[in-house]
C-alpha cells in the first residue's frame, strides 16, 4: 500500500514537471525550417536581431519581415559598417513606420502609381551582422523566393 501511495505521489509530481520541461523546450527551439528559408541558424539569428533593432528604433508596426543572403558586396554603404565578405544579408521589414517619410506617393503621368506597401531594407554582413546599408521603399513588396520569415521570432 505504501509503495502505491509513493508511486502515485511521485507520478503526480513528476508528470507535470516533465510536461513543463517538454513544453518549455518546444517553445525555445530554433526557427521552423519553413520560417528559416535558406538562412543558416546564425544568419537567421542575426537577421532577427537586425529586425528587432529597426522595429525598436523606428517604433514600427511590422506586417511582414523577411531575410535572405545574396552573393556580392555593398559598393556604397551609407552606414559605418562594411559588407565586403562576398555575401550580403538582406533584411526587409514591411509595415508602418511613423518616424519615416516615404515621399508624397504622387506619380507623374509617365510613371505607375506607387503601391501601398512601405518597407525598410537593411543590408549587413551575414557573418558579423554589421549593418552597412539602409534604405526605404514604397510600392508593392514581393518577398524573394526562399526568403526566411522573421515574424515568428519577432
């Protein structure tokens, strides 16, 4: 009888504890492969850090956040960093940026009207995360095929 009571008590204590650890580990795992796109885990982490920094700095409300790596170098950086490793991490944030002016949005008769989307793009070195170029765009945003979805991590 004593052994049954002890086993029942241990079961009542251990099962919730194990379940809590399993649930905690499930929520702490890295990005889903579908979210990570073609980025490595470290590139994904750097992209998320860049996105979080931009969102905080711009007090942005982001509806889409993607990142990908391309071969090349940034020839004319507008930030202190350099992207000369031969690859560039591109992070694009689409949404509302209350402290950024995107222009009038008026098109000349020869131009197509600009689309409803507004986004900030940051280019950085994928190995260090050092930002080297930032810019804003307005139009119709279309994510690059294979781009990582950063929203689940933001």
